[in-house]
């Protein structure tokens, strides 16, 4: 389990908002930082909810658990297939790509939204990097001998994040919104909109980088904003008030694993989950990786695993190679006949002299001269008595 992902918030949402729970949450946060190591590897995989990558600082495991705590049935999926078209009530999509969705993907998802009322698509923009914040949070509670390494990693993380942002110089558009990637990144200090009620702006740690401007047939609703710039917007599909909806979130700075350590962020995540239900829904976390998800006309078939394929995968290929070398060496040592075959002399099975030699060796192994002499005398006496009787 990677570092800050240790804090898996498996508690009911509403009690967490009560003031008496805040000290406990703060204590867990500090303990999580103190348990953190600063090894060479920090998992920064983006947008996955399960497995080791689900514990990444950029993972969605905590948000997924919050959906499950509300009673929703949550699974992961990686493609757009007929199964999603038929069985899914809510899709949560954290694309690992700074580009906007392609027209074919937008069309598929719009058809999905229009197919049944009450569906919800949650789209979370990519323009956020939690690694600099991670090292900043770890630094105060780290051992003194690790401080130089943490400062170096924090500096590298900030430099990498700035380099990525410098490369984003386009104005992008899709069927749902436009994105201004040239905007300057800033910290959010004020909040407005329906979701802002009960949330303390002074305690949030939201960052706003690329600006997302949604549009649609119906006028988009701004659910959360800062200084007039939308953070979360709703676009309706179908009959107004009785159709489906698209929730557009500017970025994951309050929804990914590391940001959800913040109690105010969990309140906002709770507002997002409220949009999906009640009642209980089937929720799919769409994990497309980099770029758009693949669109399939038929469900993918699961191929039966081939045992022989293990021979080509690490570390099994090296293990089997070494076992094979040892086996070949064993074969050469045991079975081959080196040189010209020759016949061994025949040994007579009725040679009494060999019996005497074997008995002598047994007596010698006893290393008891008196015992050996006694046995010889006993033998001679017994033999002499038998010969006397025969005469």
C-alpha cells in the first residue's frame, strides 16, 4: 500500500462532518504522514480504483469506497461496450489525458445518457498533480535524516508539474465544453454555488489550472465556482428535470485519494455522490488510461489462459531456464556411457571365500578384539562339535 493511500476512509459520510470527529481525522492524517517512507518509488498512477494502483495518490479508491458506503454497486471497466449501454446507471470517468474527449466517445456517451432517464455521467478533468502536495505534507513529520531527500523529491515534483503545464498551450473543444489550457494555475480561496453551503473555503486545498467552460442545449448549471470560474457544472440531457445529466468537474484536486484526506473535500465528494442517487445505482469507474476508451460493438471475450505462456513471462522464464540447465546437466552426469563399452568380469555367487571376507569386515567394524575372538572361538567350537557328530 502506498504511503498516503493508507488512509482508506471506510466510515459513514454524515458523522464525519460532526466537529467531534475532526480531531480524530487530524490524528489519522498526522499518523499517516509519520508512517510514510520516502523510498525511491511513489505510486502516482492516475485514475484507478483497485489493486496497488488504486492506492496511488492519484487513485480513485477512496471515492469508490464512498460510493459503496452509500449502497451503490461499483465496478471498474475499461471500454465502452454494450454491457455499459444496458446495465449502468452512473459512469465516473477520470481520463489520464489532458486532451478533450473525441467526438465518437462523446456521441456514444450521449446516446447512453438519452437511452434511459436518471443516468449520470461524471467527467473529471486531468489537469492536476498531487505529488508536490504529497511531499509538502510528508516533510514536517519526517525523520531529520530523510529531510534532504524529501526536499529534493518535492522540488523535482514541482518542476515536473510546471514542465507539463508549460506544454499545455491550446484552446480545446468537445461536444460538452471548451478548455483553456493557457490559464494560470491558482489556489482556490473562495467558493460559491449550491455545493458551497457548509464548506469552509479557508480549509479547502483545491487548485484550478485549465479553465473548463461547459455548454449544452440547456444552459449549464454551475454547482460550484470560485471567483466566477466554474469548478463543477451540470449539463442536462433529455427532458429537463426528468432526463439524465453530465457532471463536469474541472479537475481531481478534491476527489483523488490524497486530496480526500481533507474533510472539506469529502463534503464536496459527498455532494457529487448525491447527484448519482438515491436510489441505489450501478456505478462504473471508467478506467481508460491515456486517451479515449475503445468503443466495442460486442462484449470482449475472455480467452482461457495458456499454461505454456508462463514460459515467456518474467520471472517464470528465468526460473524454467535455470531448471532446464540443471536438468540437462543431471542427464549428462547420470545416463551417458563415455568411451567404448566393456564387459565386467562375472562374479560367482557361490564363492564361500567372499562370505568369510564379509564376516571379517563386520567383525572389524565392531572394533572390539575380544568380541571378535570370542565369535571365532565359538564358530570353531561349534564346527568341531558338528564334525564329531558326523563321524
